[in-house]
């Protein structure tokens, strides 16, 4: 069995999770909120995985350090992105 790439995984997640943007219809938005809760749980899982990898950024082993640095750099990039989005939404 071949491994799915990130595009295929994201497409599959869209199918599995469903819509997450409210549409101003009470019945539909209740279901959408459940989908959003699922998306948040997956986001938490992703962030935990990044943190576990980032904790290796000062490893004495080059391969572990490289992965840790990539995870840490991603965390910093997401931090900046979130700060910018927070300003836009304020």
C-alpha cells in the first residue's frame, strides 16, 4: 500500500470532517459546530506532534536536530501567522 501525500490527506480530512464554516442556519450550524470541534481536536493532535519533534532541535544527533529545527521553525511561522490573523480579526 502506498503512503498518501499531504494533499490527499487534506482532501480526505475535508470529506471526513465536513464543513466547518457556519452558514447562519441554526440546524446546519449545530452540525458544523460538531465538525469544528473535530477539527480543533485534530489541530491539537498536530500541535502536540510538532512539539514532540521540536523538543529534539538541540539533539546531538544531526538527523534528530534537523527534524526538531524544522518543527520548531514551523511553530514559529504559525505563531507569526496567528498573530497576524488575530490583528486582522480584532
